[in-house]
């Protein structure tokens, strides 16, 4: 399995929920999450996709923490299970997070 398989699974799962996934290009900013996930009735969130068994780099972890400190939810996924967990976590009501 490769990162593109994880991405295809993410798109499939989000579309099944009536949502959208957009690839984000951050001009002049390295380490930022690469997908914007939009689910109906929920806040948007950013998701960093990795190949199976890979984790975000230190720079990516710092950037995700920086964005999260401004109230923008972020997560990362390297497997179908982590995609499912990220969607479930981000789709919960704000008061339940």
C-alpha cells in the first residue's frame, strides 16, 4: 500500500459522507498539512497523509501544532484505520472534542 492508496480511501470515505477533499499547496510554507477536508455540518480540518508506517516529520508536527493553536483542527493518517479515526474525531461535535 502507498500514500496514494490512503488518499484514495480518504476521498472515498469523505465523499460517502457528502463531503469534499481538496489538496492544499502552501506557497512558501514547508511542513503544512496537504489536505483540506470538508464535511457537511462540521468544521473543516487539515489532514497530513503519509505512506503506511510513516509519521509526520518534526517540522510537520510543529506546523500542525501551530495551526491547531489557532483553532484549526489538524490530524495525520498513514492507514485506512487512521483515516477513519481522523474523520470520526473531527466529525464529533466541538463540545465533545
